[in-house]
């Protein structure tokens, strides 16, 4: 009970922390395809802890399921995303849930229609699953004081405790869903010894997060197997159609622009 109360408190949004979205909700909706992963830069206290531990912009990930559920009931929003919420567990939500937040679309490459359907079905079949929050304090403690730890061990700190709240937060279900169709997220680890210390660190990091429970939203962004899709470019961006503002006469390059209607 105490864990759930703390989770509810930590999941509340914090004012003034959100980056402005780089694309409108309509542009994002028009660009998304079934099977895409939508990364979100959240504004809650939980999000702050996740972004600190993963050294990343992204604190949340959801799978776009498109028309998997068919047409919505009259007056009801279309439930087109499946994600895991620390309070509600696995849930189905409308795209409007993340309106006004900074997002990124990560698209798996080469999936057939049957594979995409299997991926979406795996996620949707888990709706209603919940997670034990008895160790929600594992993340809460990072919000009291930022621990002076090197970047190389921050991801390992997510795994402390029972692991249950980690599974609710760190893209575990998405990792399991892609594993179910044998689609990779991180590259395979080569068996030969790397030649440089930096390569050794990277190899150790990849080896450490091979287990699905330690995947984080950042991994979909940095994965070489997911295409980053930007709605403005996908929608036919042409820089010649931009209308540039000018602060004064004779200034050719003002620091802001207004897109053409």
C-alpha cells in the first residue's frame, strides 16, 4: 500500500520541465505505423530518475498498435498505444495521452504484416498485468540526492531491489514482445576481444543488458536495428517553403522561423 501511494506521488507531472514537442500531434499521428515504438520524454519525478540513471532524454516507451482494436466507440478516443504505467500496469491509451510532450518514433525495419500482428498481439494480450511496487523506493531515493556514481554503473543501479518496479518502468514488456518475434534491439556481441578500452566498456555494457528486464527506452533510440522517423521530414519537408522571421531590416538569418500554413 505504501509503495502504491509513493508510486502515485512520483508519477505526477512536474511543471516547467517539458521540452516543447518538435512535431504537432497531427503530424505524429499521420507518421506512426503499427509496430512503431514511441519514445516519450516524461515530466514526472519517476521520469527524472530514469533519465538520470540512463543518461538519456527518453523516460518512457510505448508500442503503436494502430487499428488492432478496430474502430473506437462513438465519442471515445481511439486506443492506439500499448504501454506499461507504474500505477495502472499494462494499459491501452490514446495518442493524446502524450500530447505536448517531446517524442521520437523508432521503427523496426523489414517486419512483415504477420510479424507486426504477432508483436502487437503479444503486447495487447498482457493488458491488465500489474507489478509489485514494494521496492519503488529504489527509484525514489535517486530523487532525494543525486548519487556521485560513474556513468558506467548507472544502468546497473536500476536493477537493485526486487526488480518488479524496474519491469514496470524500463521497457521490459517491449523487449519481450520483440524477442517473441526474434527481432533484435541491441547488436550481437562479437566473440573476439576488442582492441580498445572503449570497445571493452561497450561490450561489457551490452552483455550486461542482454536480459530483457534491463532494457530502457534509450536502447530503442540507439539500436542499429530501428529507424528514427521524424514526422516533419516524413511529411514532405521542404526548407524553401519556410517563412523566416526578421528582427530588423537587413538581417538575413533571424534565429526563429514560422512554417508556412
